[in-house]
C-alpha cells in the first residue's frame, strides 16, 4: 500500500480551531479511511505571536514546506499587531516564502445557498479567479517608504515577466482542465488597468504573448472597473479570470458575495512544489467559541486540496474523493433546509458537518 499523503494543518486563530477538526473528518470520510491522509497539526497565527513573539515558527515552516500539501483555516486577530501596525498574517508569509504564485478562487453557486442574484441566474455561477500572489501592489508589504516629514507614503507595485508568464500559463491550463470536466467553455479573461498604468500595459502584453501558446483557449481582456461592473451584472459570462494581486484580492471578495458570502468561498495558493488551501474568510473572533461558524468554505478548501493532490500526483482516487465531497456539500444544502447563521439560519459547525457527513454516506462521485 502506498504511503499516506502528509498534510500540514494550521488551525490558526478565532474560528479556525473550530472548523479544522470537522474538515479533517469530512476529508477522511471522502477518501474512505485514514490510510490515505496523515495530518500534522502545527502552531502559527496571531495568538501564538501574542504569547510567544513568533507567528510562524521555523519548525512549523519546515514541516509545512516538506508536506505534500498545507491546509490552513484562518489567521489573525484584530487586537494583535506587529509594531508597525500591520496585522499578523502568516498566510502571506507562506505565500512569499514558498513562492505560491497562483491564488485560485473558485466562485461557484451551491444549490440551496441564496445569493444576491438568486432570482436571476445566480444559481449558475461557476467561474475561477486566478490571482497573482507574490508581487503586484502586495510586493510593497513591509517596504513602505515615507518622506522625512511623513507627509507622503510610497508603496511600489512590482510586475515581472517571469511571474506574469507563469501566472497566465496556470490560468490557461486551468481553463483546459475545467473544459475537460465539462465546466466552462475554455476562456481566460485578463483583468488590468492598462489604460492608465504602464505596468498593467506590460502585464497585458505578456498575457497576449502567452495566449498565443494556447490557441485552443479563448482569450480576452477587461479593465478592472468594468470587470467589477460585469461581475455584478452578468458574472455567469466568465470562465477563468486572471489578474494582479490587489485586484484579485478585491474581486475575489466581490465574487464570494455573489454565491452567498465568505462562508462558502474556498481558495488555494499554488506554487511549483507547494500549495496552501484555506477558506477565503477571516477568523471571525466575534463568534469564535459559539459554534455558529460556517465550515463550508473550509470543507470546499479540503476538496480543492484533494483535487490538487490527485491531479499533481496522478492519483485518480483523490480526484474522485474531491468530487464526492463537493457533491455531498451540494446535497446537504440543496432544498434550502440547511441554513448557516450568516444566511439567517441557525445551523453552525455541528449541524453542517453532520449534514455533509450524512450526504457522504450516500452520494456518488457521478453526481459531482
């Protein structure tokens, strides 16, 4: 029997420790037992920084870097900051140190979960936002320059050919994969502000160069302000959307709002050798410990982890397990009987976990 995959698990802060154990439980149920996955809980986060002065210990980093994949719940607490006022964000440190250049933000409707466009075609949403995660405006993090009188501050946006080329290639590959699964039509849209900033004109030129390598995939472009309008007006028109770091940060939250909120929005940050999977939401310290958290985004992030491992390790069983887990989540929410607290219902961690585990007992991968 093959060795189990080693999964580094960083529960973090706030609701993180509440939604992590049930996520591991549903992942194990999806793969059919404990012999496929080996979990390694690791300390990190704002609470750890408050108590020890470290937010991402070297030992945690070493184990995470060597793991087959990293599952991260949520990190940060509003009252815990670095001396310069920045939030504690080890997830950003992981992206930078492991060179996780492609942030994958699936925006997909879950049957039975209402969204602002549900009375139109909101139930048909299924597009992928691919966000560059190592440079852009975020490259200035921790490097802000101030003039002598502190009347001005300067943050520098960085866009390089190397990072842009690999980002765009990842987006086109994802478009092919989605089309092969019967999702999307094989189209990539580059979002930028090329009409104003030269850096984005450079970004767009590289996009067109890479698009020429994928003549089987459609390619088009859109300015970020127009994209914000289009995602509210007709988000079902998109397949794969690729953009710079800051724009991706903003548009991914807009996309999450279209499918019912951050509680159902998963994410992945992928590099050449490593990948981190985490819900798009924060730590929600106001409801931590109450059991009211929605673990769905965490479950979907676990499904992304299984799919990524299955695709990168040529392990069909894990891809099937990912499909089973997504299908089980759909079945649990279908019909609107299950309603999380942020959707105005009373169902929290226990209720949603129980429903998903129950659905996993009956759902078949062909339903995914």
